[in-house]
C-alpha cells in the first residue's frame, strides 16, 4: 500500500539522519564516475596508478579522477569502498520493496501512465527519454557537485547554501520542461 | 565495518526511495507538472525532519560533527542543477531513483543508468576545459551553511521546522488534472 506523505517524509528524514549518525551524508552520482573508471581501467591499465605524492595514494592523468588528492582514482583502484557498496546495495533495497509492493498491488505498468497519455505505447520513445534523461542528470550532477540526494536532500538538511541554489536551479528547469513535454496533448485521456 | 554500514544504509535508502514512490516516474512527473504534490510534501517534510533531528543531535552532542560534509558553492551549481532538472523532467528519474529502480527490473531504468554512465564519462573528459572557465572556483565563501553563517544550531532547527510547516501547508493539487 502507498504510504501517505507524512509516513514517507518520516522514512526519508530518518534515513538521511541515520546515514550521518553512522557514517556521512548520502550521495549517489559520484559512483557513476567510479563505475566508468572501473570499466575503463579494464581496458587501460594506466588510467589510475599508485602515487606516493597523492594524499589518497593514487593518481590519474585525467584531471577529474586526479582531483581532491586522487580520491576518485583511489576508489577506482579499490572498488570495495563505502560509496560504491552503498549505491550497489540500493539496487537490493529497490528489489525488496518492489517485491513487497508487487505482492500487495498489481504489477506496476511497464510504461509510466504520463508517458502513455502523451505518447501512447511508444516504448522506444520512453527508452530515448530515459537515456537522454540519464545523460543530462549525471552530467549536470557532476557539474554541480551532487544530485538530488547529495545536493538537494543532504545539502539542504545541513542548511548548505549550495544545496538551496542547486534545488532552485533544478526545479526552475524541471517544472517548465515537464509541463512542456507531458502536458501538451495529454487531454486525449 | 564501514562496508557493513554501506550495505545496511544503501539497502535501506533504496527500499525507502521505492516505498515512498520517488522511483515512480508518474509521481515525479505529476509533481513537476504541479498536479499532484504528494511527493513534494514527502521530500520537503523529510528534509525538514532530517534538519531538525540533525541540529538537535549536534546540540546535544549525540551526532559527531566530523560526520558532516557540505558541498562548496561554485558557478557550476547553477547550470549543473538546470541540466539535472531537464533530465529529471524528461525521464521522471534522478540518479538515486534510477539505481533503486534497477532492483525492480525496469528496462527504462537500465537505459537511464547507461545514459548516466555515458554522461559521467563525458563529464570526466570535459572537466579540465570546464574548470578552465572557472566553473568550479568557490564563490560566496565556498562551503558555507546558514548554520555556520549565523553561528547557531538554531538556524538548522528553525529551518527544519519551516520545511515541515511548508510541507503541511502545500496543497496536494496546484494545477487541475487534465
């Protein structure tokens, strides 16, 4: 059964605080870079390398992987690290929750309702929007230094100024885009 | 030990995102088209409660302040936020909910995550030239927070309360359903 907003807010709030109590604020988008680096280092042995000059003990010729004392390079060299295991475990959490809901409710639709109202059963268009959406979200998140989890939720709960600026920028772009894309011609339903 | 925490917290976060319905593209798009503000109320009250508990915990010495980590303010936050907002609205997913959706076996989420990996690779290659534009140079004092500016945990406690108040006052529907 769907939680109401109070129960949902309670669950989200407690999760974000618990992460800080035990370890550190929640963040996701960095791990897309780390996974890319792990894949790329299968083909390129010298992408990241041990470096005695770097605070993390690792370096890279790529400026992004080498930044902040080579901490991304270190995470790529040692995939069994907190950040990557956290994000990998999120898949397990999503699996458990979806199984639980599937027992209670009907199967979730393969295409979002808003998509079917606007584009019919055009699965290819859904995949195209998903791919472009994923590209823009992670490119943007890396440019901003965090995503909805790290910047918006973890940032604003710490009263971080960058979190407020990020949230305002994201919603200022997302609301007109969503209305423009999904509201036109949606009256067919 | 930190890996055990990673598995527990990651599983919990993925579970909560899914149960809250943040993984549901319909709920995201309905929020962004201002037709169903359920998710906005859930997210705002979640941030509010988290801020409230965090700053009460810090005041009582129950939370180790070295566990905090704030992100710096730089010019890239604005265009980065805009790009993320556009991608969020096109797909109805963000990086966290895309990953949690993988566990539900959604193909569109898999396509989203692949798109995200390509985006991360593109950014990794573009970083140096973007940095040369000054996009990542700290402004406004960098890692500032309202609590540090006002030098008081009360800023966080009051802000948390304000978020919860806004969440409860926000109407469920702003625009009518078509």
